[in-house]
């Protein structure tokens, strides 16, 4: 019932708050109460990107490994895998930078009126002669061929200069 959601919320918020003891308590309460360990593992995968993100990019690898470990061996053996992951997450630095930036991009798309801007011609794939003749891919600079970073726009003209990491661009 409702306690299912209350307990996962408490686990999530305890890890977010870097409280490893509370995190272990809520994990154990869920697992000992019969919660599906794969449900917990799926929530940990989400937490790795939502709350830890780029502050520790290996967190996502930890979460996926925990999910796979739980899938391979099941309960009760997988409890220690989840416990390790939960403590790792509680101790990890946190960053919502990517989570927030992606939300800004979604808001930009939702707030846009009319047709979405077309993909700039230089970014389009040109597998056919017709597409090449229409200018697809023309002027594209293939970065690995240059020693220095190249000057090139990757967003549509209407979004030139947008920085979804700093502001909402509509």
C-alpha cells in the first residue's frame, strides 16, 4: 500500500541527504518486508543520474551493476549488493546539473509555438547524391580532424546561444 511509496521516498531522501545509516535502515525495512529487490535496484538506477549525476559519473555504473547482480542471484543474497550501492550513494557527492538542464530543454520544447526549427543543413546526414546537392552536410567540420576546437554551431539558429545549464530558453 502507501507504505511501499513512503519507504522508497524515505530511502531516496536519506541517500540524497547523505545519511548512510538511515539509508541502510530504509533499505532493510523494505527488503525484510518483502519488497522486490529489482524494484529497489531500478530506483537506484534513477537516483544515480537524478541526484548524483556528474558529481560521480561512476554511480550509474554502480547502480546498473547492482541491478544486474540482484537479477542474477536474487534474495536473500543480493541484499548486500543493494546495501553496498545504497551506502555508496549516500556517501557520494550530489549534483542535479544534468537533471535540471534536461528539464530546461523539455520546457523549451513544450513552450515552443509553431513547427520546431529544422536541423541545420551542415548537421544533416547526406547518404545520397540528392541530399548532398541540397546542401546536407555542407560545411560540417569533423572535430577529430582538427588539433584545436572548431567554431561551429550545433543548435538551430533560433536557439543560438542557449545554455540549458544556466537558464530556461523558450
